[in-house]
C-alpha cells in the first residue's frame, strides 16, 4: 500500500522512455540443449585478483572517474558486448528498494532489479565506453525506486513463461560489505557466498574483500558445461586484465590459453596458440543462428533468408526427423539441387543428432 500511495509518475515516465522498443534478452553461448524443465542449478566460476592487481584495478577505476561498482559493471558490459556482438542490451542490477525513512529500520530483504540498458555502438574505445556506461548508471539510479514488476507493467513487457524474462537474462551484482569488527589476534575477511541456484542465463558477482576482488560467474548448469563455463570465465578475466592493464600476475591463477577457441568463436580475438576447447559443432551453429538472427544468412538468386528464418526452418526439419524411426547416429542422405532449402535440410539433420550425407544429384 505504501508503494501505491507514492507518486512514481516520474519514474514510470523515465523507464517507458528508457525501455521503449526494448532489445531481446541476451543469448549467452551454451553447449547443452535447452531442458524441458530447468533445474535452476548453478555452475560456478570463481577468480580472485591478488592484492597488487586489485589495487591496480582500483586506481584504474579512479582514473576513469568511476567507483568500483561502475568500473566492474562497465568491464562486464564491455565483455558481454564483445561476446555476443550485440550493441544494445539490458543488464539487471539489484538495488536496495528501501524508499523513504519508513523502511530504514525495517528488518527484511527489499532488493529488486533495475534494468540498466547498455546502448552503445562504440567499437573499441574503452574509455569512451566506460564514460557512456557511467552516465547510464547514474541516470538509472536516479529512478531506482520503481520496482521491477511495476517497470514491466509500465512497458507491457511481462513474459508468458516463468523460465524466461523477455528482456533480461544477465545480472550484475557488486558487494562491498565493509570492514569486519574482530579481535586483533584473529584474521577475518569477506568471501563470496556459494550460490547453488540461478534463474538467469549469466550472473556476475563481484565481492570486495579487505585487499582483493573476487569475481564470480554463475551459469545454468543444464545449459553450460563445466568446460564452457571455465572458458567463458577465463575470457572475462582476460578482458578485465587487458582493460585494467594488469601484468601476468593478474591472470596467473587460471589457464587463459584454454579460452582461445571461445575467444575466436565469440569475441573476435586474434590468433592464439592454445589447443582448441572441445565444443559441439551443432551447439556452435545454433548459437550463431540465435546471435545473428536478424542478419542475412543466405542469398540465392531471388531468395534471401535471415538466420532466424534458417533457424526456424531447420528446427522444423529436425523435429520431423526426431519423430522418425531412426536410431541415434543414423546416416541421413540429403540429395537435392543447390538451394537455401538444402542448407536448411542439412542443418536440420545435424540438429536432430544424425550423420549428414550430402549427395549432389549430378
């Protein structure tokens, strides 16, 4: 009733403007087929920057006129931009949600999500990108009092599934608990709490210890394998280290080389010398179909097809083949003249889990 009594017209107007024609939720790379019933169990990647490199990151944040929260949010957004090749996306940020003095002494957890829209077409100018993200964050925080459910109602953005938010799939949280009171002869420090479940495609938690930063990524375990989680986590740490101008010490606790194949596939990095990470060809194809959905995939004479249309057509073929009386791994011959339909059929065979045998009628 308290929220209903407040005049939140200013906040509603802001979020309507901010989320007009909102982008779709970011698609994070995965190497497991989407489950019918998600388990919501989390797969965890954790990295600790040593005190020397943590100090460098703090100095870098100050040099960019950012708080630690702003700086790591910008690094996370920059990495997501490179990973997905999407310029316009939304990151959910937990905010306190305690409006006014009436809630100051109330015991309870008031946190709700604030959808921060990162919309920048700056390619690789890290300083300018951070300045834009800083401005976006400050503007959003001025209108943080409107609960996420009210924001979604204001933009008519509610989804029809409990398992999928139409605009939000990635979360960023920055936790700076402050100093701990303890006896002089006892060493105590903050550490990240182990999270066993997640409802989002990717969550980034940054925890500030007394002299170190902990960076944690959470993935849905039924969509992302342990190898892929490690590779994506390593690539995020490498991005932080590059932008933060850290030396070898900043990345020595993890095997950056194992992320090379992921970087080539999703981040457009330059050549590396590491051994490839085993990734399913089919999952790579499906990720490309989703990530580039609006782009043109095939031009054949007068037939122009987008990746989305190719995705839909090949998915229908895969569904048809999956219902056929074929054993897993069976060979399926695709014999037809060169056309867009042939490409869709080939993809459909692979997506159904069968062995493709292409045959030219000639």
